[in-house]
C-alpha cells in the first residue's frame, strides 16, 4: 500500500473512532465532498450541470441536503449523477463495474439504484471499504457486491471507475492498476490536473497516467464543478 494511503487510513480511522454518525460532514470531506461549500445554495448551483435528478440520496452518514425536483439530494449525489451522465454509455450492456477508491460508495449508490443488474466490485482501503460495505449492503441487500483490498487482474470488468484516487498511488501501484484496467472494456477517471504527492515521491499532471496509445479516448474535459480537476473516459482496445 502507498505511504500516502497508510497515512490516510490511520487519519480516517481516528476520525471514526466514535462511530459513523455524521461522517458525511467529517471523513467524507476527505474523499470528495467539498467541505467549504457543503450547503444548500451550493448543491442547487452544481445541480444545474445534471440533466436527470431521479432519486433521493441515502441518508447514511447524515449528509447536508436540499430538495430539487421533489428529491432530497446532496452534493455527493449530484457529483455522482454528473459523472455517470458524462460516461454516456448504454448501461443495459454493462454487466460488471469495478470502482477503485470508492469512498463510502456514492457512485455505486447511484449506479445500483438505476441499474440493479450490475455486478459491482469495490477496491479500497480501511476504513473507506468498511463504510462502503455498511452503506451499500444496507441499501442493496440483494445486490451482487464484492469488496476487495487489492487489485484483481482476473476481474475483467466491463467498466472501471477511478475518482480522485490515481494520484494517490505509488508508481508501482499505478502500473498494477492499469494492468487490471486493461482487462476491461471502459475506463472512466477523474483526478487532479496537477498534484505533487511527497509521501509517495510522485508528481502528476494531465496525461501523465500510463494509458496505452491503442486505447480510444472518448472524451477529456475540465470538471466544471470541482476546481483543478478533469475527467476522461477511454474505450479499452
């Protein structure tokens, strides 16, 4: 495990030592939740980037929410919907998804709500993996969900997802994950446009990931919601 993940895991375990109540306002802000703008006005502003708000958010972890189009939503739900819309693929043809660094499972929640046929695998570290297990098994008791701590190069998932996680990896881990991604059909990722990770001794910029030239880039864009982030999607060939 990367040195960065070692420190992150220890810090988050300390934050959760008194339980998971209210963690969406504490630990989740260390995943992707913007703690500086976690309010109703911000949620409504970023919701303009989403065309289809079709569900209520899970109340797991007591998130800050507001009502839009008759649904109770949080900024995490909006971000997840925004990312899934960007993927623009026919999910009826997607049978399996593997998400690396899923946090408490915000993206999995939306995908499994919309597409309950999906076989979903999450790869993460503790305590995020434990939060995702508690959250998703409660929300989807009959879903086919697997929780792993290390990459499995035999997965062959139709879709791989990696949101704000690839720049946290060591060079060796990054190579291992891209070997795993190569077994799939699609890769969607979102990450920092530039990041220095002193714990791992790595420096990242756009296009610095080891993406094979034969993969077809479907899109790449600046993220209009999260400053200094971009996302991209590849068809793996």
